C-alpha cells in the first residue's frame, strides 16, 4: 500500500515473507486486519507488495520501519526456519521492542527451544507464544489449523486474528489456546509425528497395489478416490488420489513414476520419537515411519541387497476386489492405532510438562486446515468428550469396536505382504502394537531375569513385594 497509511495502526506484523508467511498475511488481511510484513530479502518484500493489491497490507525491508507500523502492544509473528534463524530474528527484534510486546514463533520449533526462548524473553519483559501452524501453502492462504501455546493473556492479544484466519469446521475456528509454555509446539510436533505414520501406511498400501497386484496409476487413483469417499476420508488420502493423475510436463508420463524413491525428513518426526522415548511412551509406528525415511536414503545399499537376496514376486491368486476391501480396512485400523499412539504421547506429556491439555480440543482443531485432518477425528473428539482423561484411544468403546471389526483385515493384509515379499513394516508394527497392548501378560519376566543374571539389576516377584536378586549360576 502507499506510504500515506498512518503509522502504528497495524494489528500484527509478519517476519518471513516466503510462501507460508506471505499467504498467511493475505489471509489475515482478507479478514479485515491490517498486517505489516518484513523480510531482509527485497524480492519477498516486493512479492507481498504485488500480491496484496488493495488490501490493508504494508511490506518493509527495514526492521525499524516495520516495527513502527505496529500498534501497541506490538504483536510480531515469525515464520522462519526452526533453529538458529528464529534466535537470529529475535535478536534483531529485541532492540526495537518494549516491555509487554509479543513475539509469536509460528515455525516448527523444537519445544524445548521454545521453553528456553520464553524464559529468556520473559526476563526482558517480552511475551512469547510458540504456535504450531499446519496446512501448508493452501492452508496458510485459506485457513490453517493453528496450535498456540504460552501465556493465555498473551494469546488474547492475537486471538481475534487467529480465529478469523483459521480454518472453520461447522463454523468453529480450528484454533484454541492449548496450554502454557511450549504446549503449542509440542502438539504440532506430535501432529507431524502422526503425519509421518499415516504417510508411511499410505506408501505401503501403494506398494502392495503396485508391485503386489500390478495395478497402474489410473487404477491406484480410483482406489484412493473411492477410499476417500468412505470411512477413510482424510486429506492425505484425498491428495494421494490426485497425485496419480498428475502428468509430468517434461516426459508426458505420470509424474509419480518420475520421482526418486528417497524421502527426506525435516526433524519433527524424529523429535516425536525422541520425546516419546524420553517420556517412555511407545509410538512404534511413528518410530518406524522415521526409520523408513532414513532407509530410503541408502539407495545403493538397497540395490546391492536386492541382488543378494533375490526372491521372485509371488503372484496374487486371490480375489483382487476382496483384497482391496481388506486393504482399505487395514489402513483404517492402522490409522486408528497411529492416532492412539500420538494422543497417548500427548496425554503423558500434558502431565509431565504441566500443559493441562484438553485432548478433545486438540482433536477438534485438527479437523480442518491441517495435514492430518480426517473423518476419524470426529470419533476421537467424541472419545475424549466422553472420558476426558482417557489414557489411550484403544480403550474407547466406539474406537475399540471399530478396530475389532477391522483387525482381521489388518492381519490378512500383513500375511499377504509377507507372501508377496513387499515391505509393509508400518502395518506390521501397528498390528504388533495392538497385540502387545491387548496382552495382559508380556514376556518381560524373561528380560528381567536376563538383566538380573548378567547385571544383578534385580527383579520383582508376583507373590511378594520388594526387589530380589538371584545368583543364577549357583546350584
């Protein structure tokens, strides 16, 4: 906009005018808020200037000019890469901010870093929110899921903007204050862990259909499209169907068949697994999804191993239509199990880190805008509405009934994957988690005996309290 606009009238400022930041600025402006944008890159500043047109948006490449546009107490939102860039921006901002001003980190920051930053800024009188934002480029522009954590009074400064910009489901904005400290970034981290797990299961169903059944891209598109119209309805299934139709402009072939089979990770899945291990909460499907992305990077070794361990693909001799039905039902069972693992981690973290998370509210704001939005989240909301302190979704009557109806399909699909020789470790681990979780007895007594044998680590007995040690090698 023209420089004639009055100073100190902008409701919020955005640092980082890349695709996500720029789209979120335009989203906020579309809802009637005056928004200022700042980036050191003049190209990004100019891009916002061109795209904002007649909206009440001002972009700047000078940080002092940018801060001068904001009304007090100032609210400055950061959408920059996690890690050192966040600290660098905060350092640049501090000389221009006053006590009571607010910094909002809306990137994928590690939750422990968020706690450290909050403590550092609190000592300087600056308020700080760690906010997860999910939905990608499209979500930022038209309505993401927003996961804020930090002081509730600080959230109130930006609540009207966030509620207006967030995705809506049945008129409800997909944003709510989640809890103090790093609650928002922890919830976003687990969101991404669940995302990893679901994407891994979808990749495995793709492989089973492509290599196991010999299906082509059109057939794959149709299967995922059909699934998305039923109980598997979710964003990731929807886009998977669309992916198989996309043509490559360079070759004219389907683009999916021109993409290298190596999947990178940006750290949030790894952080989920690390945090779960620290809190001693098993999330094996998420762990496996992280590990499989790592394994894709060993392409040369996989090629060598393929030559050593040759095994012809077994032809499928069954009813293809019946198997596809089983495969869809197995996928839903696996998705329930992944969400159960993620929500169980949130439940334990809520107590450990004093977040006091409302897990129904978490599920509710995931229903729209975010990458893991799914019809299944309505059942998850209902589960936590019925039992606020539910430790694991597998104990919910409705979801457990649904899982019981689908577990045999999961078993049959795992067996067929073994027969094919097609890797389906995510489905296998999900089934293993279910079988372990439903086992009233597990063989850990042998592990304890072994630990006591070689390390005198002691064990507990069924028939007496206390700890015991045995000289195992004595007669």
